[in-house]
């Protein structure tokens, strides 16, 4: 068994969560905020049997989308306190797949 810990953009979390639940996965959603871009997101926690990992990952692949965002970074090598904006591409989800030694449900 694996634990999937997925940090998902707020714009994608509802449709991904719905697809996971419809496929029979149990999902816990925690509202979180990214520190770098200061954007709302959600952290999803799923316990997934090894043979169903690809099924779960396909929901993220097929329903998530990359987006452009403004990144404010401090002025390079200057004392300018104003952030300089630049466009970056951010992914829909970052997923950590962890081994689970034991699982109990009460």
C-alpha cells in the first residue's frame, strides 16, 4: 500500500477529488497555501493499493492543467525592496508517493 500526498492547485482540486472518489478512492482534503507564490491550494491524502497507483495518478494527469503565474522576487543584487515580476509556469499537482507499512481503519 502507498500513501499519496498531493499538493493541488485550488482551481483543479474539485474535479480531481470528484474523479478520485468516483473511482472508489477515499480522499482527505486539507486546505493549504503555498509559501512561494502565496496561492491557495489543497493537500490531498489517499491510501492506495499498489495495483491502483496508476489509476489514481491518471486522475491528476488527465484533469490537472499547467498555468502561468506571476512570481515576485526581490531585485537581483540590489537594495531595491520592490519585487520584480516575472511569468512562470506552474504545474497542477506535486505528488509524494510514500510506502505504508501498516494501515488500520477503526
